[in-house]
């Protein structure tokens, strides 16, 4: 028997070359940037879509870099001043201010898309760094980051300008987690600097979007997944946890101070039916939505920007799909928990996904939306790491690389195609209404977009889409419905009546009658919404400082009544509209016309004076007053000629009386609108300058 040769001793493994690793990392980052750029190359030409219009066109705080605007950004809510909400995201608003003012982008969307893309590219680098630590393989980490960077689920956060909050929050969470992971490698002042950095990053994150609070949970997950003890010394771990907890406490203090002085948010059932659904039904439905999210990550073919009422049916114990979803989720959790000691990678990936999606899952508490693809932007990082880990175990290294590279190409192509839908509201609504046909919002969005494109040529299609939106909402009781859809549909019916010859023709009048009918339904919803909103404020101990009615509904109703010759009802609708916002000039115009048509020139003059007090007595208003007072007894002294200029003569008795009546009406409107300071100012001015009776 031949004696075996002794084995040649193996040389000890060489430590990794830091320079070589740095070069590899930078090559990977450059490639990730290129891949992401290829996938989002056509996003830069997209316009202002959905919420971005409101931010960039209506938010005065971002128009100039001033101390006053900075104070407003930190003192007011995210959607201020148009919507009552419970969102506080000053860092996100600051980033829009940076675009609008510092970069000079104004309302040009291209600069905002560029910043969004750069943030996304930076996040892809962070995912790569995280995946490299988790997978311990540069190639696998690169594939995971590439898959995440080009996955179509990210389009709602990247291509949509309003996704800025998700981009910033994800950057803070990923950056904060990486800082925490590096703590055990640092010593001395670098440790203290990293802990301070964690606090800064965590604070920026939660002030960008609330879901950045998951950083604390992900740090706990990181500690649970460490394969080799002892890991981070207890003192450093406590300091890092305290830093993140401090950011949450700071957010709670500031947020409470800001929101405490404002009305409680309006609960909008149609945005998320789970907010007014029985507890267990809501949670069953939330579980089904999580399974739907996993389905979109695996097969992102049917994407949609909206899945509001009634796209997702409520689930319960009899819902077969919900049971399948629950079985799937429980099976996945059981598998990763059972294999915890032997497979920390999948445990981390599953835990990352679960923790990251928890705040927006509606499991803990219902939020503003039942489902949104932007909610998956951060959780998708855990999904990408899990996919790469599983594929590498199921196939050889070469085969796995080919399969994953193919997935990257397919996802990037789908993202590129999806970006076209985000070009404008019309493209988005036209595309997504095919995916989510039961979403009332998408039909409403399509109707509005078609009307904006060509109100005459598209009017019939506009009405069809708005009627589809209303058909979805019609069965709801008034307190759960929304007044916006009947308000819009009533306006479209009125436009159709005008196109048919106006209310003086049989066809035009029929359309006006339809307009009034649907607007009256809207008024019923509006009154119920106002009542519910006021009850919410009282229950929260908040003053009644805002109203929940939609003013356009009443303006549209007044115009329809006016066209039908129902003048008293038109005036009533206008008065109600002014009790919501006295600055709405259309209401004064309609009242003036109604009084004039009724042969009441003096009342028409009072309405014109109210308008003049609100916007100034312009030449057109003064000329109308001159015409009206010619028909009023004692009205010959109503106006004074001063050179080429004509103005009201407040020394004329009839004008003095009417002027006081006009100011009294305005004071009442401001009080109804709960604008008490302005009402007091008007009362003081009326008493001191015009010698009107004091208003109590």
C-alpha cells in the first residue's frame, strides 16, 4: 500500500487589500449609477403630476428663502395652507425650497426630477453598502442593489416629484443603519462622531417622513442578526439607541407643538376605508394588501398610482384571498424564524422588509392610504437582498448571476416603460384606470385631465369618467362619501348645458337640472362632512377654527340655480359659500346678477359693494354701481365725479346705509368662516371710518 504524500501546508489567507476593495466599490457604484440612469432616463421630461402641482404651484413658503418662510415651514403642516392633515415634514419642504429658490427651478419640473434621481442613486449606493455587509459578497451585493435601483416599484417615489419624502426618509434610514453597523469598527472620537451622526441623520429622516422611525427597529434587527459575538460594546449600543430615540422624542415635541395648535385631521374614508372599518376586518384587509405588495414586487406588471375606494374590497374570515395571504405571510415568517441560527441573511432580509413596511401597513393603525407603491420603496431593499440570497443558493454562481442580471434588465425595462405613464396626469390616469378600474379617484383624475386638455372636444368623455367615479361612491352614506365628485360632475353638467345652448333651450335646461340634482347630493354630503369634522374637533378639545366644506360645490350650485332662474336659492348658495371663504369673488358676482334679475337694484348694489370692499373698487365695479344707483330712489347722489375718476359718495344717505349693510354682511361671512380676527378688523373699520353701528 503506497504511503500518501504529506499535504503541503496552505499559506495563511491574505487580508483584503483596502485599496482593491475601494476600487471595486467605486466601480460598483459607477455601474449602479449608470443602471439607474438608464432606467430613469426618460423621467426627467415628466411634468408636474398629482400632488407635485399643489406643492410647487400653491405653497408660498418655497417661493423665497426668507426667515418668514423658514418659520412657516417649521411652524405649519406639510400640506399647509390648503389641507388639514396630520403630516409634519419640514425637511422635505426645505428640499423643495432648495429646488425652487436656490437652484432656481421654480415650477420647471426638470430640476426636481434631477434631484429625485440623485437621491435615488445615492440610496442605491447605500443599499449596495448594506448588502455587502449582509451578503459578504461584492458581486451579490451589487446585484441586489442593481435589482433594487431599477425595480419598477420605485417609480412612484422617484419619477413622482412628490415622492421626495420617501427618498429622503429612505436615505436617512439606510445611512443611519450603516453608521450603526460601522460603530464596532471605530474608536475614540470617531465613535462619538458616528453617534452624533446617527442622531442628525435620524432626525432629518423623521422630519422628512414619519416612517423613518423604523431605523430604531432595524438597529435592533441588526444586533439580532450578528453571527459572531460579542458585537458592539453595550455602551456604544446604548448611546446609538439613545441617539435615535432622542430624534423621535424631538419629533414628538415639535410635532405636538405644531399640530396642537391646529385642527385635528379630517378622516377621509374614501382614501382609506380601513379608517372607518371594524377592527378585525381592517386587519384582515391589511394582511391581504401586504400579500398584494409582495405580488407587485415579484411581478410588477400591473402598477397603479391609486387604489382608493372601491378598488380593494374589505376582507374578512370568509375571504379566501385573505386566508391565502395570511398563510403565505405566516409560512415565510416561520421559515426565517426556524432557520434563524443557520440563516441570518434571510432573517435579516425578511425582518428588514417587515419592519420597514409596518408603519404603512395599516396593521398597527390605519393611515391616510390603503395602499401605495411608494410605501414599498424602502422595504424593497430587503426584498432585493432576499431574492439574491435565494437565487444564489438555488443555482451555481454563474447561473445565478445570469438569472439575476436578466431580472435587472427586465425590471429596468419595465421601469423605463412605466415612466411614460408619469409624464402628466392624463397619461397617468389613462394608464392606471385600466389597472384599477374600481378606484373612483382615477376616474375623477382622468376626467379632470381630459377637461384641462380640451374642455369642448373632450366634454362627453369627461362626463362619462366622472359619472363612473360617482357610480362607485353613490351607494355610500353621506358621512362616508366625498363632496368633490358631485361638485365636479355638477360643473361638467353645467358646461354641457352651456354647450347645448344654455338654460333657455330645452336641452341646455335639462343638463342644468341634472347639475342641480347632483350638486344637491353633494350638498348633503358636504353638510354631513362638516358635522363629522366639527364633532371630531370637539372630541379632541380643539377650537372650531376651520370648516370642512368644499366651496366650489356651493359656487357651482349657485351658478346652476342662477341659470335656471332660481335666484333666491342662488343667493342662499352664495351666502353659504362666502361663509366658507369670503374672498371668493364669484359669489358676489352671482349675487349681484341674481338681485339684478329680480329687479332689486339696491340689493345688487350692496352685493357689488361687498365685492369692492374685498378686492378694491375697480372702475368696472364703480360703473356698475353707477348704473344700479340710477334705478334706486335717492340714488342720484351715490357717486362723485373727480376729474376723470368716479367714486362712491359715502356722504350720500342711501350709499352710507348700503355701505354699512355691505360691511355687516362681510363681517357675518368672516365669522361664519371662523376668521374672527378679520371680522373684528372689519367691524372696527366700519365703526371708525364709516360711522356704521357697532357689530357684536
